[in-house]
């Protein structure tokens, strides 16, 4: 059996909606973050692979976990991440949580309500931010805001790809009770254009996602590391821009992704605002220690 990296989709860190270990992140932290990303990317590609059976996907995800835990060396991305974690004294838990999310992707195709969707995000999204915070030695008091932002990012992706996920994988993350409240079923996602009822449903989910972004608004300011704080501010700005697009457009028939210039402008604006606020907060302290 070939190692799982041979099943990669070709998608890399530069293809994601949001920055991964950008130049804002200190060099000493990037290797661990990128090792984590590569491990997660391979696991995600396994869960979404078109030609693997459910059983084969679970076997390969288990092999990744054994390599991560040092019980085997068949999966290079697992071995590499395990070594990166060992060097930094970091836990394997965040990576294992993500593996459990991908196992759920293989075995669970529908989500009954918002609570089930957030529970999925607690495995599929929140551990990513928690890992990056741990790499930087940030306080766990930042986790609540992190969790809100990461869940919002995950649900934005679900909304963007709702038609593709249904058509290609028969996977629906839009809560079934939200669809039922609008008198529609999952088959509405197969239409070339969203019906008014489906748009109402998607806008309701988008509204709850916007509320998560309100909860995560203080996140950047709570982070000690300036580079990480600026990256989080950039991500928050990108998420807000995408939520606005989802509010105004139909993801079944219209573009709801930012192109590179749009993404760069939104990210730069978010980082610049966060930097300005940090400088304003620091200014009184600077003046306090100046000699009259």
C-alpha cells in the first residue's frame, strides 16, 4: 500500500481561503505549523477521495494516526509531525481530533441541527487554531474566541461548497432542521440555481456564522505575539468579507470566493487596523516611561 501522501488532491497551503503560516509568523514557528498543515491536508484528501471506499479511507486514517503516535512509520507526514511535536513538547491531541473529524466525514453525511454542526467544528476546525496558539505559547484563555473564529471559517467553507459537497460526496453540512424550516430537502442543493427557500435557509446559517464572528472580534487583541495577532486579524477580515458575499450571492450559481487581489486587500486592511490599535494601546506606556 502506498503512503497516503500519494493520494493528495494537489491542493496546498497557498490554495486555502485563509493564510497558513504567512510571513507574519515567526520563522521558528513555521516548520511545526506547516508539518501540521501537511498532515491535516493529507488526511482531508483521504476523507474526500473519490475512488476510495469508506473502509479504505478509515484504514488509511488509522495508519496516519499510528505514525503520529510512533506506533508505525508507514506515513511520512505522520512521522514528520510527530517529530515536530516532540521537539516543541506539544501534544498530539489537536491532530487526533482532526483525524476524528475526517473519520466523521467518512461515516456521517448529514447534520440534524446547529448543535451537531458546531460539535463537528469542535473536531474539524477549532483544533487548528488551538494548535497554532500552543505553538506560540499563548494562554488558553484565548481558546473561546479562537473556537468561534475557527467554527465560522469552517461553516463559511461549508456554505461556499454546499452544492459541490452534495453533488460529489453526498455530504450535507447545512443543518437539516434549517432546510425543513424552509420546506426543502437536501435535493435543493442539486439545482443549478438556489431557490428562494434555499437562499432563506443559507442566509439563516450565514447569520449564525456572522454571530460567531462577532464573538471572535476580540481574538486578535488578546494574543501576545504580534505577528500571530496580525495574522488572526487578517483572517477575521477575510471571514467578514466572505460572509458579506454569502449574504449577497447565490453559492449555487455565483462566485462566493475572493480572488487574490480581493483577498490581499481584505487581509492587509485587517492586519493594518490591528497593528494601529496595538500601537495606540502601547503609546501610553511609552509616554509613561519617557523622561520629562
